[in-house]
C-alpha cells in the first residue's frame, strides 16, 4: 500500500487555460425552463455559443437560477480534529493539524463567504491550509479551489482518473455540468493511498461513476482518547447503459471490495442537507455519540444496496 507523505513537491500537472469558463447554477446537465424559452433562444443560424455539447438555450437557462445549496451555516466538529465548515447543502471538510490543515472540497463561488469565515470562527487560519483534496470534479464542490490554491500555496491532490477534468476545467462526467477554473494539480493519488499530515492519516478509495475519479475519504482521528474513523463520501455510482460514460464493471467491483474493508464510525456526504436535518442543534452542542454515527451494519448495507443496484442494471445477479 502506498503512503503519501506531505512534503513540498514540484507541480506534476500544469493547469491548462480554457476559454469560455464561467459560473452556472444547478448540479445536473440542466433542463430548460420550457419549450417556449428554448425556441425563443434558438439562433437563426449556426449557434456560435455552442460548446461542449451545450447550446444557447442551455446557457441562458442559467441566468438568475438561484443557488440554494450554498447558504451559510455554522460549522461543527465531526470528531477529534475534523470539522464541517461547509454550507447548508454542500460540504467542505477541514482537518486541522499542528503541521497545517487539509481541506476537502471548497464548494461554489458563493461559498467563498462561508468556508473561510467558518474556519476563522473555529480559530484556524486559511493561510495554514497545506493540502486540498477533491471528492469529485463537479463545479459545485470545487469551483473556488484554484483561487484558494493561489491564495494559500496549498497543494491540490486528486485521483488520477479525475486529472483531465481538473486541469481542463471541463466536467467530463455524464452530468456534463458547468466546468470550473482549470486547476493546478500537484499530487496524483491512487486508490488505497494513505495521506499523512501532522499525525492524521486520510485514506482515499476510488468510487468511479458519478465522475471518472470520484473518491471517498476515510479520516482517522482521536477524541478523548477514543479513535474514530470518519468517511466523507459513500459507495460508487457506476454508470450503465451509456456508451460514452459507462463505468468499467471491474472498476466498480474493485471499489465495492475496497469499501467493504473499511469500518467507518461517522458518515458525512457531499450534499448533506437531508442527513443533517433535525441534527444540527446536537452537532453544534458537540453531543456524543455524534448524531452522524453509523448504526451497526449500516455501512455494509449501503455498499450491498449499491452493488445490487449496479448488478441489476447490468442484467446480472450478485
């Protein structure tokens, strides 16, 4: 098993400038606001705005679309030195150590007014961020990451299959969402790697499907002498029935196998609004056991259900 120690490293992958990048709303490919508007926006001649499979109607549909997932929310401790510093329904995870901090996902542009203030309110300095990790390359989870990288000098690390989307600024997943500013990636990870900083270890496991290089992170921490493992993410969402985006079965099955070997205590997800519902007061009060504690057998059931669904879509049985 590879262990990745955080030391200054030369940039392995240079960012590629891409024209025409901007902000959009929503996490999906985007549906029009009605046939009338789509017809009204359709150009008479060749669509000069068409790019990356999108057209004028798609771009215009994003004007004024509200972002209700990036609203400010008070931070809370997950366990030990691990904190939730994200918005109401888009996660950002801080791992604070004596040798600098790890930040997993930075969120949307709107969340620039959420993540840093939450860090400061907990007593931590954004300037001390040393490493940034990415759950997956959709703009709503890492739209501000390159800006934060430039401000802090932190290293961005990601799984190898996600690198093309990150450095190009394009969403290369089946969702085909709006892209983001191209990222400078300084460390390429492989599934199973252990990343260690300041005595805290994070294991990354590849969970392909939702994006080519989606990842789950298993964070080991200690609180009051008791060890905890926090998982940020979940089982893969393998794609079937799409020639362009189908997930290789062997990759999905390898992910399920690797996830079954993990035994997390606490779960947090990338869009945790429903998960946090009715639990925030207890989380802000630092109640133990955490309201986000997994029930016995819950983790394995999540994996079993996901794999069963994948096999059913393949036309096979487990």
